[in-house]
């Protein structure tokens, strides 16, 4: 389980031996963290970081550029940019230009954390 690696083994106070955490202990440490919200928030933070980069940077050009050529047959796949647009719509900022919105760091930080408590935990 990934949580066992994240929270690492614990040293027992009585026997002074290392042991793995039990599921109940992991659950207490985990505190019902909503991982989907955390992932969305971090994706939005990264999008803001990229949007504030200079126009000469490769990552920025990938973000705002349009690929040339034909797309494959079938339903279009979700792109990273599409996920960012959907998340902005969830926080009611869908009509705004995300590049301009990201230039104001304070407002972008509030947008990224919208729906999350500052620590990412829900009660």
C-alpha cells in the first residue's frame, strides 16, 4: 500500500523495534484525505506556474500551442488543457482566460484551493 511508504514504519515505544503501521493507524494519519481534490489542486497550481513562464520556454509553448496535422479517428482524447478548463468551470471561473487569471498569484492560489481546506483535508 502506498500509504505505508508515505507514512513510513514506526518505532514501538516499548520494544524499540520498527514495525509497520496498522490500518487503523494509517486511517488516522490519512484523516480521510480526498486525493482527487488534492490532485486537481496540484494540477491547477502547475498550470498557473506554466502560464506565468516566459513565452520562449518550451513548456509554455506546449501549453498554448496548437499541434499541426490530422487527429486520429474516433473520440478526441482528453488533453491536459481540457482537464484544466473543466476544473476552472467547477470553481466557476470557466469563462475567464486562464493565462491572464494565473498572472495574479494570489487570485490563482485561491482558485486552486477552492473547494479544499488549506491543508487538503476534509472533515
